[in-house]
């Protein structure tokens, strides 16, 4: 491609087509991409065709009901991830030379991440850098990993099921999941229950509560005790799982240290197992290929330093919601 042709190509290229292409690849289908972009399927399909025409290359093989990236498609996708990450940060480039740290930090959190580690760093960092701004979004752990991969978030703190070689992981804290029921449930208030007492009771839980996802230890617990769950409710966020448990829809898992007050206030009742409940690691997820602004880089360094200064034992939150502390008036 000659220089004039190259300049014409760059000038005429619709950069939104590249973003649409990335979404198509991430969703694995035109339909999925259309739903995510809130556009009609023919519009997304036409966008892909326009991009292939401009590049004079087939990017996705959709023959015979398949959906597979071609060699050109794979290479373009790799380049698009870097391009998108750079474009999303153009507004902050001039901040790099400033003495005073400015910039926005986008923190992606799983539902109800509760740890003084993060709170302490937020407090300390904001006092030292008053011009830094923050955006905190709550999403599923899978979506958080995706946002770190495509560099649309600074970092994430979430549960991890599938590790990506492109990302770095560091355990922030370990929490334990107990099983709970609400005041209207027939097991509420009963002491010294056994796992077998939970059989045939409906279950509510998280979407990730299965053997192939982030709450695998909870699913394994049920399997080991022969509890075939009758799932009557599922939710992505902890608050909604807790709501369904509290309303008596079913029994379900919650982080013990997060719901201590609810147990004290008799809004929830702890069920077995009372000893050795399932342990889940909550992890810091970062992208070593991401070009961080000074605020992001400083915050991540501060958070990693804080984590490294505290032993794993002190970052393990067993909670105090033990059965012996539960009382009924």
C-alpha cells in the first residue's frame, strides 16, 4: 500500500467499526453483539461487512453455521485491543507531565467486596491526591475480567474462575461462605442442625454457584453431602441473593463476615456446616500490558504494597457468625 493509499485508508476508516468488531468477537456472534450494543442485528452485520470491505479481508468465517476468526481476524483483534485501550485514555495523556497527580481511576468490583484493605487505600490515596477522580462499577466477575482484558477498567477486585495468561492476579483476601435462611424459613432458629437436615429445601444462590464457576467450593460442598439443590432463585449481586434468603424463598450461600450484622439482628440464620465452610479467594486483577495514567499506577502500587504488608492470616475473614452466638428472643 503506497503512502497516498495508506493516508486515504486511515482518513476513510470508521473507527467505530473496529469497536463493533471487538464486541462481535467477545460475544461470539452477531446476535450477541447486537444485544450488547443495543442495535439491530442487520446493522451489526452490515458494520462487519463494511470493515471487511475496507480492509479487503475476510475477518470471520461464518460458513456452514460456524463462527470462527480467520488469521486476519485474529491479528486485527489483537491490534484492536491495544488501539481501543490507547484511544480511551487520550484525554489523560497531558496529565502525565504534571507534577500533581490527576486522572480518573476506574475500579471494577464484584458484588459486595468488603475489606478494609481497599477502604484504607482509598482514604490514604485521596488525601494525598485530592485531584484524582474515581469511578466504581459493580459487575459479575466474568465481566470484570473482560473489562480488564479490553483495558476499559483500571483494575478489578473479584472472584476468579478462569485465569487469563494476559492478566496478573494477586489475592486480596480470603472469605468463607456459610449457608443461611431467613426468619420465615422452617429451619430458622433451630440449633445443632446437620447437613442432612438441609435436604429437600429449595435453594437460592449466585449465577456462579456451580462446579464450573467461581463458587465451585460451595457447589462441591453440596455434592459431597448429597444435596441435590432445587434452585428456585438466582441473582448476580449479593444484595439480591440476600434479599431472597431473607424473604424465605430458599436457603443460600453468603460471605460470613459480610452478613454478621444480619445474623445479630436475626434477619438471617446460620445453617451448617458450622466448621470448615467453603473458602473463596477474592483477587486483584490487573493488565500488565495496560498503559496506566499516574493516578492508576500510583493507586495499584499503593494497593499492592498494602496487601504485601499484611499477612494472609490477617487477610482471612472467617467472620463471627457462628451458631453458638445465635439466639432467639
